[in-house]
C-alpha cells in the first residue's frame, strides 16, 4: 500500500466529554481501556448493548481535562443519546463539537508538520499507523491545502476502496446493531480483556472462552470476473450461509466483504453469491480469501 495519503474525515461526529467521572464513565461504556487514550494516541473501541451487539464504533483520544470521541457521521443522532442514557449520578458532560472541529487523517510513517494550533494524534484507522489532525473548522481549508502539497489527497470513492481492500469494517455495512465486535474481526483492535466491567462484557467474555462465533467477517474473490453487489446472499450447496456487505473492483479483481456462518467460513471455501430475488443477475462464483486482500 502506498504511503503519504490524506483523508478528509471532517464529516464524522465528534463529541467532547468533560467532568471528574469521565474516565470511569467511559470505561463502563467501551470495550477498550480508555485509560490508554492520551493527547498523542487514540484508541479504537466499541459501545455495546447488554447482548454484546454494537451501539457504536468510536475512536477516543484525550485532551486537556476531557476526552474526544469521533465516529461515522451516520451515528450523529444516536451516539450522544446512547451515552447520555447511562449518566445517572456521574459528573460527566457531553458536548457535540462536530461543527466546531475538523479531522484530517494522514496515512504516512512520520508525524505530519501542520504548524501550531492543531492536535496531531497517532491513530490506526487502517492497518498501518496514521495521524489524525484535529483543527478548528475555520482552519480546515488552509491546513488541507498545506497537506495536499506534501501528500496525495484521497477522495471518498478511493477511501472506500482502500477500506474494503484493507478488510476494515464500515459502519452501516459490516457494523450494524446485529453484529458483535468479534464477528467483525475487531477483537484485537477494540477489546481489552484486562479492564473492568462494561455493558455487554459478559457476552464478549463468553465468546473468548468458547473461541467460537456464529458468523465471521470474510473477504471474497470473484472466480469468473463477475461483480459482487451489496445484499447478495451467499450459498453453499443451495444452503444460505451468509451475505455480502461491501463490494468493489480492485485493479483487475472483483472483491467483497461479507459474513459467513460458522462451519463455512474457512479460507479457501467456495461459495455462490446470489442477487436478491427478482434482480435477474447470474450467481457469482466466490472463494473466501485472507484479509486484508493482497
């Protein structure tokens, strides 16, 4: 994968949490150890319901006497209310700063130089380390112009392709309220088994002990150059065993992400992807391949 890329993530929802109880409160809501988030390092975490299924997927960093959370723009109406629901007698305040602040992500080995007035935070949004540049929204255009002279700008379509190639689950596609983080291959990125209790922890702990999931996020390669499409059903010997969540053309390959039930999701397994009834498309011969795509 090439380095020196810039992504404009300014549309993401951004929350600022203050109050004396902010660390204890957030640790009770998140799968990861919030104490590891600093002013120079962000952690990735999931917010769950009592059944261990996703209510949110966030990145968390620290600021002066606060924590910052950012999440996909589609969580704008749900994330803050979900957190506020559990503020009982806690000294915690949640402020939506989505319009006040912008985020630019630089995927490069070295810390980008953007001058004064920016928070630059080490953040692993893809499989390689990168840097989040937090700035006042009024500075966004000037900082973006500066970065574009040093790095290649990535438009939303190219960013989506890179996400799929890297096997990174996306909110609203691979990450929904029907999914448990381990099923989406988020365990190593978002779950800390040594921290204290949080909502949904019992389910996550049971899955760790059993070593089994009902389904697993997988990568697929079209075997006959036929395109995949979101929503296709995956079958094995006429039995439905999964579904496609994202699809793309990567160079000369047609690839996809999706979920496959336990017993059918080993690398090398051959499946058929079938369009929804009435779509008229021919089945796509598919093979499960390792993630990220190589």
